[in-house]
C-alpha cells in the first residue's frame, strides 16, 4: 500500500469518526432538550396542582356565601377565584424559581431554543441576579452560542429570546398564561364542580 493510499485511508477514518461524534452529540442534545421540556411541564403542573388544592377550599366557601346572596354574585366570585389562582400560581413560580434560578433558566432556555444562538434579553430582576455571566456559563456548559442582549423593559420577570426579528417571550406572565390556558377547563372543573348552574 502506497503512502498516498495510507493517508487517504487515515483521512476517511477520521471523517467517519467525526461524523459519528457529531451524530452522537446531536442525539444527546436532542435527548437533553426533550427531557428539559418534560421536566418544565411536570414542574409547572406540580405547582399548579398544589395551588389549586389550596384555592379550592376558599372558592367553595365563597361560592356558598355567594349563592346565599344571589346568583348574580356567583359569576363575580368565579372571576375573582380564577384571578386568585393566577396570583397564587405566580407567587409559587417566583418562589420556586428563586430557589434555583440558574437551573430554572437553563432548563427553560434550552427547552425553547431553536438554534442555540439567540440573543437573550432579561427583565431587570434577572439581569441583576444573573446577567451576562449566566449567559457565558450557559454557553460554556451547554456548548451554545447565545448572546446577552441586555435588559428589556417589555417584561417584569423572565427572559426573551430574539433571533432574526422573531421574539420568543419566556416571561413569568407568558409562562403563567400558558399554564392557565392549558388547564382552563380543569381549573374550572376543580374550583366549581357541581356549582356551574
């Protein structure tokens, strides 16, 4: 075998190994992304169920009082009750996230990134607590190339992912709204079961 043939063979083997390494890295990244999405959904659902149980007792008492005062008040109580659940869930989100802020934002960003190189804007509280250092750590740990976009005044808490003019809103309000919307019928059923008349 000539030297040229040996070099070609070495080059082919190197290319095959490179392809295999890239394929394995891609599969691992996809698996991690899927797991992060499942974890976030489970965390949100757990918080939701927790707050629902607490709110359920209060709502039943308020509905009984409203029924005594007239049916016109029942609609108002239902609306106020749903708002209370929303406030309680928002409080639970803030509490849960504050316990492990870096872990939470790593999960939420990785589960919602499409290209792993978006520009990340942070609400003022997150920028003060995490800031550009967090983005640098995330890039290092997750092998991504996110860029820190600075502070945004468009949201009170959370982050925005921006790429090519598209903005993905990962604020507390947007995440909360998503959980409430997905669980709207379940929420009404739990809070007002047997009382929808």
